[in-house]
């Protein structure tokens, strides 16, 4: 994998010469353990979205792909025991990230571990994937049928074609923005990739608890993104060494 | 505007589903607007006598999920040339037996071939349906009486060649009232349906015009992801019982028997579909019964060139067997070969712009060379 080797080398150079604390922040909000925290801060809290629908359209069967035909084409999926699973967990549907012009200045290192957007049980997993600009995302097919992942978003336009189970394609996202991802064969399938300029984002666990750590002191807007859109924004000011609690009860 | 009364009732039933926590109703649709210009010919494929025209069509899909195993489905279609029609109104029971059998009753598309949702503009690679679904052959489904009886002289069949007045080999989407069981076992899919008419005689009206029922059996296999090979057989009386048949026979003894094989293959950026249909019609001809034969086929493919942009091509045709007329064996209609090619560009995920050119050749008739150029905009919602 020459490209990955090259990427590792580049990452190493950046690590050595810049040595920014942010480089120690693992991708997708998985915080490193050994970074001094005296000059940074954190935000944590709980997301309570119990009133939000659990009957999101993703759970509906798709009339345009098989409901009106029982044979061939897209209809085949309805006959081999595959159907959209239960609505995705909160950890796959929500993201918390910071908005700030200061944070956008960087530079930040891109993780060498590629996150993935799985196609499984006729759904994307997760349904919201936060990444940093420059990240390469894998799109493995876990279903025993074809998917055709594509996006026409301004931030990234791609079409991966059709490939079988356990095969994968990858895309590097080199511009910030919101990328809407779909399957051309199963039109109910959709996901959102948030391409951010900085690494200050995280996904909650299934109970809604989230942690953003090693944040430089400053004023930020904390954004809760849920499914396809931002659900709530809150302005905060974090100070050095402070651990701020911020709950979302949308 | 004529509207299918049964369809309206069914739609109302769907719309008034009991408000249980599990019931969900989903409305989706497609609308297409197009500009078309065909050659100025007498070909039955000429659109609006070759005058440049605008047209439109729209489809509304109603999907009422009553429970995990019960779904009510409806599909309403309207075009600038046809009345509002409920093509599809069915109740579907899924996975209701230990064998995993599914059942549906109402009006639905016959399990014959693999046209699937390519019948709708959003998934149709081009503009037309393949000629085997659209082209009207010389043979009608009822005849003017020869004397007191419904028989047809050979010359009338031949006079209908290339006129576009008879049956289609596969009648548009082949929607019929009926009942169907279907299911799958591993890589096999199967279906059996009993309906009011045959694959060539569905038309917009759905009454049964004879005492026989159409029967359709289908088996398909998916040996590998991206490859499905299917086959179907359909049989039943096709004639309308508007006049008696001479002797002890009646229209129920004049059957259509149709066999087909189909294929779907896709990989990467390429998708390929194909279908071949061989059908026979028992015909009460003045000089004695004859069996008329026809072979129809199409192959079409699509290749995504870059994101948003694809190119598509279809070749389809009909090859007719002979009728014995005046002691001479001759084809009972003009053979037809049709090419259709075009490109599609997705302006947005749900907005598709297509530019299509169709060339039709018939081996005789008043319009042996015909063409059609279409610019079509399709939105789905």
C-alpha cells in the first residue's frame, strides 16, 4: 500500500517538527491519555433525545427499490431475508463538535487509521461520521448483495460503483463541508460525513454521554449534529484546566 | 378523467389505516417532463405525427405498512395521453408461514421478466420501454365477426402489420388483478400468480373478457452477487369473448403461451439487462385455426462514466413467425429492430436529465424508418 506508507512518513515528519498537542488527539474524539492537561480544557455532557423519532424513514421499506416488484433488480433484496434493521443507535446518529475560526487554523495531523462507513443490513453505519479534512474513509460492503455508494455533494463528489460483500472502496475527503452519502440501488440508505477542519469532535456512547477533551481555552460554539442536520448549538467559553459540563436535551 | 374505482377505494383504505403505533404510510413519487420529436412517418412508433411536442407523466406510490407482515401498496399513474390509472393496488402478506412464503392479492405486475422499477422514468436507463413492452403487433385480442362468428381472415391479420393496433407482446407493465405467492430459498426465487388476463392482454381495463385465468410461474437464481438469471412461463386464454367461435370451441380454447428468460448483471460501473420472450397465439382463422409465433428480445446496458453522468444503450426487436395465407407462408407482421441510446446526467440526487435518441426499423410497412429524439427531466420525491 504505497500511499499509506507515504502517508505514515508525512505524519511522522509532522509529528516530529510540529509537536502540537492536537496531534495527540486521536481521530473521532478518541482522546489520548498522556497529554498534559494543564493548558487545555474539556467539555462533557449527556445528550437526551428521547423524544426524537425512532421511526426515522430509514426504517421504512423503500417503495422505489423492490416494493412494487418481487423479482430481479432491487427487489431481490426483499427476498433474501435482508431488511433494514432497527434504527441506528445514538452513538451512530449523533456527533458533537466545536465551531471556531481559531480552531480552523490548524495545522493538525490526520489519523493514519482510516475510519469506515459500513454498508450493513441495508443501512450505513454510522449514519453520521465526523472526520478531519484529508482523512481517507473506507466503505466496506457487509451485505450479501451489491451497494453503489455515491455522493453529489460539493465537498466531495464520488461514485464507487458496485462491489460485492467484504470488498471495500475508499475516498479521501480533501475539502471541509457536509457530504451526503447515498446508495444508488437502495434509495432509503443515507449517511452524512462531516468533514471538519479540526479534530475537536466526538460521538457519544449509546447512553448519550460524550467527552471532548484537550480543547485550547477559548470561546466556542458547541454543535450537536443529529442524523442529517445540526440539532442544537450552544455558545461556551472554556478556561485552562476547566472541565465544562454541557448537556443537550433537545 | 377516468379513474379506476377499485383503485380509489384502495387508496382511501390505505390513507385511513388505523392509527396504531406500528402503522406507517409513506408517499413517494416521480414526475417527468419531456420534449420529443419523432420523424414524420406513418410508423406506429411516431409520436404525435412527428410534430414536436411536450409531454409529462407522473407516478405516485403509496406504501402503507400495517404491521411487520402486512403492507398495502398502491401505485397511481397519469400521463398527458392517458387517464389517471391505478396500475398497482395490492395487499401483501410477507413471511406469514413457516416456509417463509409471501402472498399478495389485488392488482400487481406479473412475475414475468425482470423489468422491475426500470419501468419508471427514474430507473429507466433511457426513455421508452423496450419494444417488446410497447410495440403493438398485428394480432388483436378480439376480431370483427366473420358472419356470426369471431374468426379472422388471414388477410386481416396481414393488413394489420405495421399498423400498431393489436396487442403488445408484453403489455406495458403487465398489471393484472390476481393473487400471487412468492418467496425464496437460498439463491432461488420463485413465484406463481393467477390473474385475469395474459401477459399480452392486460391493458388499462382489468375485467376478465373470457372464462379462463392467466397463469404465470417464475423461477430465478442468483448464483453470485450481481448476476441473476430468471425464467418464466405464462399461459391462458387471451381473446375477448365478444362474439362466439364456430363449432363447439370458445375463446377459452385459444391460448397464449409465453416463455421467457432474463438476465441481470452488474459490476463496478456497468449494469446489463436482457430479456427474450417467445410467445405463441392460437388464432381462429377463417380457413382453420393457426398458431402464430413471435420472438421478442432486448439487451440494454448502462455505464457510469463519471459521477452524475452515465451512457446507456438498448437494442430490442420483434421477429414474427409465419401465417399461412392464400397458400403462402409469410410473416404475420413486419420484423422490427430498435436501437435506443442516450446519456443521463444527475443534476441532483433526485433530478435526472436524459437525452435519448431512438431509431426504429421495420422490414416493410408504411413507416419502415422511424426515429425519436427526447429530452426528459425526471424528479423523484
